[in-house]
C-alpha cells in the first residue's frame, strides 16, 4: 500500500507520554483518511519505553519501531526516522505532545497547496520556565544573525516535508546535525504555520542546559564560520592596539614618565592575551574536532531492531 504520511516521533524515556501520543496521533491521522505510518524511534530509552513501543507495534501495524542500540540524541533519532520513512510527506513531532498532533492537518493543508517544507512556528509556549524561554529566544535570534542560512526564528523540528526534500536531506551525512537548519538550507518552497506550543504532558525535559548548549554549538559551527572570524577580529584588534601603544610607550619612556612600568600592567596584558589565544584555540578545536569526527566516518546510529519489510 502506498503511504501518504510518515509521522516520526523521537522517543527518549517517554513511557508516560506514549499511550496518549499514540491515541492522539491515531485519532488525527485516521480522521484524515489517507494511509499513514507512525515511526517511533526509540533513542536508547531506559524507562521501559522500548517495551511499550514494541507492545504497541505488535497490536497496530501502522507503527514501525526503530530501536537504537543506545542513546544517540534527538537529532540523530530524527535522521533515522527519515531513513525509514516511506511516505510522500514526512512529519517530525515531539513525543511529549508539546507539538499538538492536530496541527499536522494544518501542515498537510499547506503541503497540498504545493509547499514542500511546512514548518510550525511557536506562537505561544505554555509551561516552560522563563530561563528556557529566554535562552531559546536568544538562541533562535543569534542563529538567525550569524549563520548563512536564514533559519526561521521560534521554529523547532515540528514540520512537514515533502518526499523530495527528505531525499535530499538523506544525502547530507554530517555527524553533528541540526535538522531545522538543514531543512532551511536545502531551499524549496517553504512556509510557516503558527501554533500554540503546549506544556509537556508527562515527564521532564530531556534537554538539560548542557544539551541545549551542545545543540547551539552544533547549529553555529554547522552553518557558519562566525566564531573563527571573531578570533581573527580579536587578533587584528590586539595587534592594532599594540601598534598604537608602542610609540606612546617609547615617547613616555624618553620623556621620563613612570607610567606603564608596573608589573600589574604587564600581568594584565599577558593574561588577557593569553586568554584570548586560548579561547581562539578552543574555537579552532571545535571545528577541528568536528572534522575528525567526519573523517572517522562511523555510522550515524546503530539500530537493534529495524521495522519489518
Ligand atoms: N529526545 C530524544 N533523544 C534525546 C533527547 C530527547 O529522542 O537524547 C526526544 C524526546 O523524547 C522528545 C523530543 O526529543 O520527544 C524533544 O525533547 P524534549 O521534549 O525533552 O525537549 P524540549 O521540548 O524540552 O526542548
Ligand atoms: Mg518537549
């Protein structure tokens, strides 16, 4: 049977959300009438979600489980979903129901109008801490400013993509992935649909600050050289200051002024420049490390169970 919609949900310890996720997605997609499949990517869950997914898949063949051998991360789970999807339109949705499944039909409507990427824009967000809202807002705007691709602000991974787009994305084998950036990068006819982001139904966020930071670094390094350019800028700036300072110091010395001779001044200058150099080296290291990861060419993910057929 020809599948029209592939719904992909990455799952990491979402046992309490799974039944409700299944129920609501099924309700929406069945009401739509077109054939669909539900790809549940288990990203190394340890709370019994894996067994729950297997159980659901046993009863309902619409569900196609992809079980990872360990936790590979949200972005990689989405990628695996793309690899196994067979539909003409591919939808990514969070498993915690923060992205209401009902919105899928609105995305589908735009797709039918001929748009190839329909991304969901977070108009309002419920049940998030001010810290998350603030860092998220800052993140989206920073990415927009400094990267070469115009990644729409306030847009997560919740989106519908045409088969054509996903076929292109599948060829992009980069290791440190930022799917929403990748899907903006490919071009095609894109449009946003605004929705109200709900609160998590159950469980806690799987994005602690550390992972959020990692995602931000991946997004920036994947799509821009800005951090490297900052290092260059600092280099020119310090060199410029030095060139200006040298004649001043010489003149003052000849004039017999005691200024600029203190140890503290020297110490500050050395520490400051040392710091700038180490930071620059660290930035360079981020890019070199990523190059190394690419060069190793390891598989992006390892699956324990692939869907049947
Ligand atoms: N997720 C995943 N692997 C991870 C972390 C998260 O598959 O290592 C999934 C998680 O189960 C959820 C989605 O990614 O379906 C978004 O995660 P979460 O809701 O924790 O992020 P937030 O909405 O708080 O940004
Ligand atoms: Mg969430």
